[in-house]
């Protein structure tokens, strides 16, 4: 699973990063491409971004936001 939650108070984030799912979604909504995001946030991988988006698309995680 590419989403982690270190504590119940912490927002969901991409596994092994400090990047929140909401930040990732905001960046995409603002028009940034995945390559642009990867350049700006080198701790992310394309696999992590796509995996996170896939999990969001196929799970009922949006209600947790």
C-alpha cells in the first residue's frame, strides 16, 4: 500500500515520504505533470505517485480526507 498514516491525527501521505496525499492532489489539480512533480519533490518516484492515484481511484479513501 502506498498510503501511510503514522498517527491518527496525521494526514495520509505517500509511503516513505512526508508528502501528503492532499498536496499531491493539489499539485496535479494546479496543472503540474507527474514529471514536474518528481523534479520538484525528488523523494517521490513515478511508481509511488501512480500507485497512490491508483489506490485512491479504487478505494474508499476519499471519505477519510
